[in-house]
C-alpha cells in the first residue's frame, strides 16, 4: 500500500526501487536490489501461526537447506549494502509469545546487519520490531517482559568492531530498549544526519537519556530529528537546541514541556519551518489514570482536542498499552504501581491531569482485562559463579569469563568486551550452555556480590562488575 510522505515520512524514498517502497510487503527472507536490502524478521507465511504445528515442523526440516542458502545470500548482499531495512510482523500486538525467537534465522539477520554496519551501511530502517522497551516502573512483570524480548540494538552493539558510515536511522513501530539504543550510540559513535522514530521508542521518561546519547555521537552532524511520542519535562526543546544546533527538520507534535518552546526554537537558526511539525495546543493530551493494584493494571482515559479523525492513543508508545476504544486505554504494568507513580509518569509525558474524571470514566469498572498479569511465579534460582580468567588473555575491557555451578563444575567460558556487552547478553549466552531459563539466573561476581539478572539486564557488564 503506497503511503504519502506526510503520513510515513519523506525518508521512505531511501528504499524506492520502481514500484517497491519501504512500505511494501515482501515475501521470503529478503529482497536485494543494487545496494539496498529489505529483509523479513519473520517468515511472512508463519506470522499467523501462534504455535508450530507438526506438519510445519516437518516442512521446516525439508526447507532447512534452502534456508541455509538464503542466509548465505543475505550475508553476501549485506557486505555491499548501503541501505538495510528489517521488517517485523505486520501486527506486533502486545504479546511477545506470538512472535518467539527463531534463533538460526534471527542470528543470520543480525550477522548480516552487523556486517553491513561495519562496511558500507548508510541507512538503517527497522519496522515493527517485536522487542520490548525498558521498564517504566521496574515491576517484576516489566522486567520479565523486557528480558524475554529480542534486543536488536543490544546484539548489534555486542558484535561491533571498527568504524561505521551510518548516517540515517529510522525506527517505525514495534518496541526497542532505549538503554540498548543509547549503548549502541556510545559504542558505535555514528555521525548521524537523521534520527526518526515513529510510533516507538520514546516517551517522557527516556527522552533526556536518548537525546544526550544521540548528542554524544552526532551533536554537530544531526540535521533531522523526529518523534511522535508524548513528551513533557522542564524544557525538552531547550535540550534539543543545546544538543543539535544544526537541526533543519524537527517533527515533535506531541512535545509539551513546561518552558515556552518558541525561545528554544529561535536558537535553531537553520530550521526549515515548512519541513517541521511542531506542537499545537489542540494536540496537547489530557486525562487521568485509575489503578487496579490487585491485578497490576492501569485503566486510563487520555484524549486531546484534536478530533478530525478521532483520537486512539496517538503519542502513547508504551509496552502493553492497549487502546480499547477511542480514548480508553488498558495498560498491563504489573503489581507495585500506584496512582501517584502513574501521575508522575503522566507529567513526564506532558499529559495534563483532568481530575474531573472518575474511575468508571477511565474504564476501570468495565475493563476487559480480567487476568492477573503477575500470575507467573518466578522460577527457582540458579546461582552461577563467575571468574575472570587472566590466563586466557583478558586485556582491558575484553574479558575471558569462566562460569561455574556453585558446586564448582565449570560449564562455560566466554570472551567478550565488557564495555559493549549488556548483562542480558552474557546471561543468554550462559543459559544456552547450561540449559535453564535466563530469568532464573543470579550471577555471583568475583567479589562475592550477587546480581539479579532481571534487575541488571540493561546495564553493561563493565558497570555490573565495577
């Protein structure tokens, strides 16, 4: 389906090839044309399968040789690739179990993107990625969800070596870890000219962290910045003006900080106003949350005065937020979240409080979500003793780590760069060698301190070992 530049962004033309565009679906693993590669994260024919059937499993064995050949073609195309698009499932939804990891396929895709990143890649676009954002409140439910989800930028960072030519990044739909994106920017240090996020990644609580990480790599080079997320704070426009003085295009229609944004905009002397989308008063969001503490669910009424086409959650890109009807939202956040915490987050997102609303008007009494989001019980703890193996050539931040069970049996030795690698990457690696759920692992550091894999998943291993 062809879409206008106004709806989907003028960066779509980076993938134009005759009738083929970034918005067009593609069949099979990939479509390569010249120095452009478009790739499906999942096999489109299997997106509708909630669980693999017996016949599908047999067919997968038959197709394995063909897949290996396709993976080899993808890697070969990636080496000369300048523009790479990864397309996730059309309907990402809110349940990660619908789109489980396919280790061989996803490993091959990430190797291909990594190869292109370390060679000629200029434009990276990721659509509808079925990952997870970082926890907003730090509940066990949020921690489990984000730990289970595939981490696109975390994997790219762990495998990165050398320098890159990357100039443009576009994320459209889906979910990504903001901490992983920040780590990617710090490690890869791309001199970006364009950074656009539509329907994903940003919210009021991670905006400052992401802006500063992007500025650390691309302060002078960034010309285009776009997010359609609801963002508040003291002075978000001032932060943008300080971080990216050479901006020409700015699209931030749901950004409503406390400070007058016109003063900050006056400092962005190169802005091309006709290309920009700036906030208008009738786009400002307002509403009120109602919290069901027993179920770990927030019912939220949020709307704006802009009703040309009806309001259905525009500007709110939060994991497991379900727009049930027009202005009504149900948000599965887990137990431990209070009304006060929701109100604080609402302020971070620049959403005004409408205290005339009651719980019933927020949808709490007739909510459709009846299950307890925290019904899952944590698995039995598996403690793993880590040891830095100096005899194996550990130098600087590159460490050789031995992992032992608590009775002293060594089951893994891995070598990795502690400054690039997140704790979750190490845990996933160890869990593949000592078959268990990564959610159950507790790491005992050489100092004797014990760290919870769930709670430290987004930290770099260097920070965890410090």
